[in-house]
C-alpha cells in the first residue's frame, strides 16, 4: 500500500534525511507503532505510523465540488 509522509524522515544517529514531507512511500512491514517503508528509489527506512497518511488524506489532492 502506498502512503504519503506527513513529516520528514530523519535518522536518529547520523541525522540522515531519508525522505521529505509529502514523498510517496510503500509500506514494507508494520510493527505496531513503527513501519518499514520504501521510497521510489528502493531505499528502505523506518518511520512512525503516525507519520504516514493514506493518499486519500493527502492535502495535495484537489476535490471537485458537486454540481448544485
């Protein structure tokens, strides 16, 4: 399943930036509050589940108003 990152994914030790807010990632594994995700380049990293949003919840998508 594909998700959108709600916050930047930054490593805790070396402060490596794995992905930026708004990037699409694919869920690889889920361990309770922590998820292993993969970016479009195939790089895998961990992030909190709270940092993932479904694509349907993405603020970048525009919704059309129904005709009245």
